[in-house]
């Protein structure tokens, strides 16, 4: 399975969806990139096409797994907390998304 999809030509903080050319990358490359990676899978058979908006809304909804006051993550839900943090991190400089139904992969650089 592809570990993540890197979007080429991502624009800095544009707020636009980036559905540009993609390349597959390995886990080692993801770790070296300094970017945070989020994965979304739509499991609703009635949905014919996933969107980046759907994925970002799902990642944002995971804020319940992060306590901002204590800066701690819920035990057993660290991945979910990390996905939320990647979405809201104020120092994010660039983002990129790969979409292939039923999956959306998001890159947030640098990672939170």
C-alpha cells in the first residue's frame, strides 16, 4: 500500500484545494520530509466521491483527543490527535492533498 501521496507544486497557505500531480512515497521519505501526514477513508457506500473538505472536517472533529490546556493527547488516540494538530497548527507553511476515492491523504508542512 502507498504510505502517502505527495502533492507537487503545493502553494503556500493559499486555502485552495490542491489536486495536482502526485507521486507515491515511502514511509522513510515521509519521516524525513518533516511534514505531517493525515489519512482519511470514507466508509459510506452512498458517497460516490470524497473531497478534501470531507477529510479536513473529519480531522478537525478529532479535537476531542487533544487537551490544549495540558497539551496532552488521549492515550490510544495519539494518531487522531496528531491529525487534528496538523490541521490547526499555526506554523503550517504548505499543504498538499492526494484524492483517490475512497481515500484522501493530506500533507501539512512542517508537521505540528
